[in-house]
C-alpha cells in the first residue's frame, strides 16, 4: 500500500490500524534545536481524543504519546522523529457485522475490492483514528511556523452556524470547537439526540490563518491552494474544499469579485499574498447509522474532533512551503 507519506521538505509517514497494537508517525525535515514539550503535544492529542465531550463517541482512550527518536533534552535533533500512540480500549466484536456488511460512503467495500483483504475492525487503516498521527505531525509543524496562527472552527453543524467574525472576537472557543459558547447546552442536546436515534450529521469546518508571509506556494502544480486542498481532502470524512469566497464566486460578476483583494482568501495565483488566509471544508455525516450506530461506539458527528486534525494538516502544508521558500536562498519572503 502506497500513499502514506505527505509533504516534500517537511514530510511525514503515518502507520498503524485502529485496532492494531499502535498508530504512529515518522517525521523528516523538522529543524534541529526547537523546544519540545511532551505536555504541549499531549494537549493537542487530547483535543482529538475520543470521549472528551458529551455527544461524541463514548469510547475513552488515553492516546498517550510515546516519543521514540529525534528528541534529546527537550530539543529536536534534526533527525527523524518517531512517535507512537498505543491502542488501549478496543472492542473489536462491535465490528463483527462489518465482516460481511459494507457501509455506504466508507472505505469498507472499496478497500476489499482493491486489496482483496481488509481489517474490518473499526475501519482498519481507513479509520478516523489514523488522524491522531496527523495531529502529532501538526504539533511539530507548528514549531516550524511560530509566527503563523492557525485556528479552525465549526462554521456549520446541523442547525448551528458561526462566522469568522465571531471567532475573531474570542481567543477561546467551546469544547465543541464552536465560537459561540452560549450554544454549548443546545449543541450537547442536539448531538445526544442524534446518538440516541442512531443518526449522524455533517457540516463545515472553516480555518483562519493569520501571519502567513508573502510568497508561499508555487505558480503551477504546487500552488498553496492545491496543497491545502490535497491535505484537507485526504482527511477521511472531508468531501469538499474552498478558499476565499469559494463557491459563492459562482453567483458573482467579475466587477464584484475584483473590487476587493480579500475575496481571494489570502492566495493569488497559488501564492500567499500576506493577508489572512480563509479556508472552508465540508465533512460528510458519519457512515455508521441506525442500529449499528446504537450498538457501537461511534460519533454522531465527527466535526468537534476533526477541528484539530484540520489545523494540523494546514500547519503541515505551511511548514513544508516555508522550507521550500527558504531553499531559494534569501529570496523575497517576509517572515
């Protein structure tokens, strides 16, 4: 199986299955001498961990990071960094029915058809649990881009919607990753209702990136927008990506769009222009519904736990492109 590596100069490989011994990541390209904090890394993993907030999966897993290489006395060595997280709370019998039944929209049938074999327990390699490795990579990417601020948030989930203006108004958002904390009780009730009925819901996650220097991205195949799209659409449940006004551009005339540079979301010609970057992704409803959802330990909505994954992938793209730009020499990049 190929396709387990992401990035060029800042790159990583993820490995493991959701019900195997462990999942993990090996990173290459992390600069030497960066301050490392296991506690800070764990906080990022905790944001994605199951059982954190009411209304998501009731499966609880510690997701404790174990650093195997690349760190010495609290500093990165510049050598490959390997981190694993051991699986500790598996109930594989919950997935027995999936040996012969396929969930529409999931990788169950396509994996079986492609390889002739699959690990049906929790989705195996295609499980959302693989994303914990991406969160680890995102932590190290964040060390590479200390002047860039990346904040993802839920902009739509069922009847709930929020705006980037609401995000800008507050530093901390709710445990559900929704800017308006006044909606916490309503969101909890809504998600618990979905769970009780064996139903699921999708929505949108948006991203505000502040402090991006001018000049990240290449003008042809490696456009910054193209790498953002690949990184985010590689997240299992993500089904669409846009930046700036995105799909709204289909309803506007050129005279309207071209009057404001901000309509292009901080990227022009595939290259960052120094303004805030604004991205939007759409996530599908969780594939496991009905009685299967009631019997297992599934999320009725993946959005609250997907937010740190989205942030991580965005950071990885930015770190990779920052290293690429530095490779040109002095250049014109404004750090």
